C-alpha cells in the first residue's frame, strides 16, 4: 500500500480513474453524462484542482498504478473519492479517508454521494442530510458527517 499526496503530473491518470467510474452517478448507466458533469472531468479541471490550495488530494497506488483517489475541498467537503472497480470492497476508500483526515482536524464534512457509495459513507459516519436529488440524469445523496 502506498498513499501519497497528489501531484499535478497525476492528473491524467486520476482523470482516467474517475472517468471510468462516473457512470455510477447516472440513473441510467447507459446514458451520456450531462455536459456540466463532463466538464468537471476535463484534464484541465483535474490539473486546476490538483494545483489549488483549496483541495487536499491523495492517491492510493499499487505497483505505481493509481487505483484510489480522494480530494477534500476546503477541509469541509469530500469532493471526490474513487477506487478502481476491481479493487472496491478491500478497504482502500477507508484507508484514503482515514489518511486524508488523520491530521486535518475535520469536524464537519459534507459529500454529494452517488447512490452506489451511500453505504460506504455511512460506514465512515456520514448521515443523509437531505432527500436524494437528481439533476439531468445524475442522482446523488447529500450527506454530512459531524464528529
């Protein structure tokens, strides 16, 4: 296991990981991502977030291949948490979450979880904060963690 802070040079590999899993947000997995969502998956957007001080981002790699990624915005919003499909259910998301939050002092954190990931966030201590929502075929569950 190797968890480390992200570098801008990781952007293309992270983009591929996140893009490969973005269908989990769709109500119909065979539909096309809406443009506003696709725009957040552009390489330039990953490079911008990885170079911004408002995001704390880490990757989990095996044999120098990134299989997990977490990004927390302003130490209060879990912006991204993705684990490669073949590695899900092995504790990688939990390891990334614990690593990213171990020294940050986060007491309150929000997330817009895909419906698929709600059980993962519940195990972290998040609770639904509003009813599930949908926008342009993207479903998500607002959640909040208070320690």
